[in-house]
């Protein structure tokens, strides 16, 4: 799928993937706080699939600091 065309929607999806609440993600994306908008935007199929995609990409990244180095060598 790749990045969303709307920059604010992309920032909102990234913030949700980071584990922020819907309210915090909405504000981080540059929107003014509004209780209804955060829920409507979070239920958008494009946002849901983008958050899933970001989380899958991040799950595939290996943090070498946490690996047992004796197993690698």
C-alpha cells in the first residue's frame, strides 16, 4: 500500500502504530482536538490497513542490541 496521500492521515497512522491514543495521534497529526473526528478517522479502512502495514514492517526489523551475540557468531 505504501504511504497515504494525505500527509495528516499518514502522520495519524504512524502515531497510532507508535502506540499513541487516538486523541494524541490526532493532535500529533496537526488536527485540532475533536472527540468525534478521532474515532471516525481511526475507523477508516485506509488508516487501519496502513497502521497494520507499519506494525508489520517494524516487527520485521531486528534490534541487534537485544540479540544473543554468541548465537550469531
